[in-house]
C-alpha cells in the first residue's frame, strides 16, 4: 500500500495532465458532435427531400464504421489527399463526427417528444417552419434531449481514449507511456481507471439531476 | 365572411366531411353542435388550414383557402383549442405576444401594451407573469382566447372551449365569449353549452355524419327542431344520462 501511494504521488502529475487533455478533447468533440448532430436532425426535418436523404446517408455511413477506423481515416488517409490535420484536430473531428449520429438521435428523440398540439398552436398563429422551430420546437425539445445528451457525453469521455491511437497524449496514452517506462502496469492502470471514474461519476449525477428535473414537469 | 361550399375531407378510407356548406356573415356567431366524431373539429381545422380539404371551396373574406393563401387566412382567422395548447415554456403574457411579435413583427412594447389590455378584458391582468401550469383550466382558456384575439383576427374559431374544464370554471370562459359576441366578433363555436348557443348564437348548425344535417336561427332551431335526429340529440345534451 505504501509503495502504491508513493508511486501514485509520482505518477499523478503526469496522469492529471493526461486527464486535462482528455477533458479538453471531450469538450471539443462534444461541441462538434452537438453542432453536427443538430445539423443532421434539422436536415432530416427539411421540406427539401434531398437534404433529408443526405442527412440519412451521412448518419448511416458514420454509424456503420468503427470509431477507431474513422480516426485512422482522418489521421492517415486525409493527408494523402492533401488535408494534413494535427493529431488533436483529427481527434476532435473524428470523435465529433462519430458522436454526431448519437447526438442526432438524442435531438430527434427530444424534438419528437414536443406535443403536436403546441405545434398546431404555433401553426394557427401563422408561424412559418423556421419560426416554429426557433420559438416552439427547439426550446421545448432540446431540454427534453438533455438527459440522453448527458449519457452520450459520458460515453464520449470514455471513447476519447481511442484518440490515444493517433498519438494524442490524453489520459490513456499518458498512462501507457508511463506503464511502459516504469513496468508498474498495475498501479498505472488502476490510477487511470480511478481518474476516468472521477470524471464520469459527477457527469452521471448531473444526468440524474436533469432527469429528475424533467420528470417533475 | 366565411363561406363553405361542398367541402369534402377524408382520412384514408374514412369520409369525415361529405358536402359541408354554410355561411357565416361578419359579426355573426355560429354554433356547431353534433355528436362526437361527426366532423365538427375537422370543419374548424379546414377553415384555418390545419387540415387541407379534398374538394369544395372554403372562402375567408373572399379569399379561397389554399396552401398558397394560408398566411393570409391564418392572419384573418384565429383558433381557440379545447385543451388550450398554451406554450408551457412561456408566461401568460408571453403566450399572448408570441404571435404579434414573432409572426406579425410588432415591436415588443406595442404588443405588450395590447396584451395587457387583452388580459384586462379576459380578467387575467393579475396573472400576466404566471406560467400555464400554475393556472386553472378556465384561466388557461381565457389566456388562449386572449392569444387568439392578439392577432387582431377578423374571426375566431373555438373548438369546444369549455369541455375540458371543471364545471365550476365553465362560466368564466362563457362570459368572456359572451362579451366577444356582444362586441361584434365573428365567431364559429363548437359547443354543447345549449344555453350559450341560445343567448349568443345567430345560427346553429347541427353536424351529423360529416354534413350539416339541420341549420337555422338559434331560437327557432332550439325550440322547434325539424328532424328527429336533432330532437334526440338536443334532448340528450339537455338531459345527460
Ligand atoms: N388526423 C386524423 N386522422 C384520421 N382520422 C381523423 C383525424 N382527425 C379526425 N379523424 C376522424 O374524423 C372523424 C371526425 O373527427 P372530428 O372532426 O374530430 O369530430 P368531432 O370534433 O365532431 O368530434 C372522427 O371519426 C375522427 O376519428
Ligand atoms: Mg372535436
């Protein structure tokens, strides 16, 4: 135990820096996934049919490819086509793109939970589709999507470890390097697991709070 | 002001409206009565284009209701719903100014001033900042009526405005409707409140099986219904059980 504590004190600064990178990567990828997810959903609701087809096609393609393969495509294949992204940007884009389909599903669920009667009330007042979206559907549907959005964020936090494969020094990769150089696999990976938990448990609590708040309404 | 000629509507196999024709003149109050499922709501919804009709013509102020004319039609005709359908994320006041500000493009200050006057008129001035979930059904419906009036419509359509209310709340809404009728508002009201129909309606239309089975001036219709079907319906409404 004493040895564990001594090692932990030694390793923690490195691992905490890795955790910082994990959180940064998660936050940036979250922003990208939300923006793209919302875009897919709004395209999916568009009057103009080709927009709906494109949205559907994008979602099916992204959902059908493993995240790690998507990251490799962005990091290794795009440069051959002349688009050379630094690792962090590639990680944000890859995770954001991969997660945009889950966010789209979250938003779709939230928006479709909006009472049809309220959409009729807006229509009765003469609202056009964009006004209806902005004034009625989004303000009611997005809060309804927040709990599932929170759950998706926890998954994203964990899946951000996949970015270790494209040399981003986030928590998992920082730990791997540490384990290789010290041979203290047990200590290092236990610490990594505890750090991921420390980050995800508060998020899980926040999701539960959101769910409770929403159930009250 | 509102004119229907040979209006038909089906949902899939079901013919819900078959040949509906009637006129409501400006300033007139028409009450639609009839059994559940006879097509009363569908008639109102076709008039302001929440449903499209399959055949026949509907005119509002001489303008035919078509997909192209919907903005114009909806500006002329507002609707009040059975279940109020207030926006739950907005206060009573904000529900009322929603249309004027975000559809008609009025400045917020002007819309708010008008909304306060409307709140006064429906007896809800002290509840301007309340959210719908904190209001009783009768209070919500009065806000619903104020929201419809805020659009300064030429006519309003009310679909069973009191039938989702507790009995002791019906009177306050009927009173607002009476005031509107007395003020010369053109109204089409789906209702089973026969007393309201007798006092406020100019004409009563009995809807049965998707057509206007009988119609006439309110007093005559109620005191001397011409068909057995109407007589039976009226006696059931007057004497439930
Ligand atoms: N959107 C719809 N889809 C299918 N059937 C409908 C729809 N709206 C109404 N109907 C049917 O049309 C008939 C008339 O409905 P409605 O106009 O609501 O009657 P009322 O208001 O007189 O009770 C009913 O049989 C109802 O089930
Ligand atoms: Mg009805």
